[in-house]
């Protein structure tokens, strides 16, 4: 049973405070987890409890830590750590709000993940095995190699420009191709006279003139690295359009232009024509513009994967609504958007049951914790975005997948196929 739950304030990859939680079982087994944090957060995400005030720019999490050490510890003492559903429900009920704002989603998620770790450690099985079933597969990974939007101080309004391996013989083989392309991209950026400093997710953050220029650089780097765009390496992007949507004019203030929703669709279509290796588009429209998001999916959904992130925030209720309205054909999944392991599993289940693909995601503020890598394998989530193959808080997720592949064997690597209709059970 759970003997004790405690937390401490640690720091994430942006130097901001975050919660680390420990769950200690009656035999002394420890489970530990660190909570990530986003910058381009959806409006309907579960709420991170932050202290406010002067200390640490108001971002301290001492209240969340204190909630773990007192209320959550009291509520979970003596409970069965193998009943993850019950542990999470007890915390949801104890919090009592819709958005986990009282105890803090950062407090609750830390304990939720640490409970799963403690249970796995007690059984002496890897986390992906504890949370998962028998036929596990390594995911296709999406690597944000040029950072824009809220993740970098440059002129690019789209947030993430990703490369992803398509043809590959193993996870390692695909990852090596990504690494080669990443290093080649650095040269492409420098040869064009730009700085190759890094943004929040380990991608380069050159001060390019436009998103199209970023895509062109990815395209050139893939070829220069010796690959065929769309064959070995494909491209994906997260426009994160909520961040350039003007709620007053209902226009998109995008890279010096003011585009109507239809003009945005034309723009995306042109990009797809110019770069047919684009296989996935995330948040092409704002979280406040469901209608045009849906319209775009109706027009383009059979040609490209369209991922909903900000509008649905890993929330089972919003995901159901999105599916009913045909908003996208893929759902982005982030543990800390909803705040417990159990609800995240439910979000994945709903998406997969309805033929939507799922892309698991890190956050722009990350830690050394590799929970998301194990979680992706455990749920056969098929796709994972965890940043560039640079900066340890990103690379550790991929290193963990390399370890898992070694354990599962090379035939465990999923080959890219869209849309993915594999059942999740
Ligand atoms: P965030 O960005 O972690 O800053 O929210 C990730 C995303 O928008 O997918
Ligand atoms: Zn996103």
C-alpha cells in the first residue's frame, strides 16, 4: 500500500519551478516523477497551481508541493497503488474543481505518474510494460527542428517545424536519419547566413522571414543529408494558430499579413503542393475557431493528418465533441493538459476507438523524466513528438525508446501509416 506521498520544487528546462513527486510504498519502494510545463497552453487545460507574488517571478510551486505533502498524502495513505484508476479518482474528488485548479494539476499529475512508477518498480517491470499490454510497438517520432512562435524569439509565426522518419528498418535506423538531417540542417541554416542557436525544444531558432522559408530549409536539409523527402524523411508542422488569431477581427495576423480563414486554407494548400512531403498539420486554426478547423478537415483530411491540440487539451469531453463534429483526424495527447494518467488513457481510448490517430507529446518546458516515452509505447500511441535530437531533456526520451527497442526487439518498430486505424484495447 501507499505509505507516503511527498513532493518538492525542482526546475524545468526553461529554469522555471516545477513539481517532483515521490510515492513511497509500505515496503519502501519509491516511485518518482517530474511534471512538464507548456508555453503555448490551451485555454481549457487543467490548471497549474503557481504561487504568484515576487518569488521566482511568481512561478513558484510551493503551494502545489504543500498540497501533495498534506491533503494528497492524507488521502492516499494506505491505498492500493496498483489501482491507478482509484488513486486518480480520489485526487480528482479531493480537488473538487473541473480544472484541478484547487490542488493544482501539477500536484495531481506528479503523484499520478509517481504512483504508476512505484507500482512498476514494486513489480520489477519496466514502466511501459506495467502500463501496457503484450504487443507493444515503438512510435513514429516527430522532431521539432526549427522552433518558432512562442518557443523562440524570431519572426516565424508557426510554432514547430518537424521532421519524421518514414521508411526505416528500426527505431534506431529512423532516429539516425533524423540525427543526420538535424546536423545537415544546421549547415543549411548557417550557409544561408542565419544564427543556429537553439529554441526551447532543441530545434534551431534562426530569425527567418517566413514559415515557408523554414519548410524550404527542412526540405533542402533532407536532400542534402542524402534522403528523399517523403520517402525516408517527411515533414510535419504545428501552426499553433491560436497564437496568431485575432479574436476581434476573426482574422489570422500571420507574418505581416491579415488572412481570412479561407486564405489560411489556401496558404496551407499551397504549402502542401510545394512540399508534398508534409504529412501532418497540427492546429491549423485557433482554439476559438472550431468551425474553420472543421471545414479545413472536411477539405483536406483525406490528404494529410490534421492534429487537434489546443482546442481539445487531452480532455475526454472535448475530444468527444471534436470527433462528433469532425474537427480533425488526429488528437495530440499531453498528460499535463488533463492531469492524471487515467484520464489520459481515456482520452487515447476515445480517439483510437473512433479511428483518430494519437500523437503523444512532451511540453516545451520539460525535465529529465522519460515517463512520456514509456507511456507512448505502453499505449501503442504510434506517434510521439518530443523535440529535436538535442538538449538532454528532449534526447533522453529518444534514448529511452532506444533502450525499449533493445528490450522489445527490432521488429517492434511501427512503420509510418496514415491514418492509423489500429485498435487500442
Ligand atoms: P507547449 O507547446 O508545450 O508550449 O504548449 C507544444 C504544442 O503546442 O504542441
Ligand atoms: Zn501544439
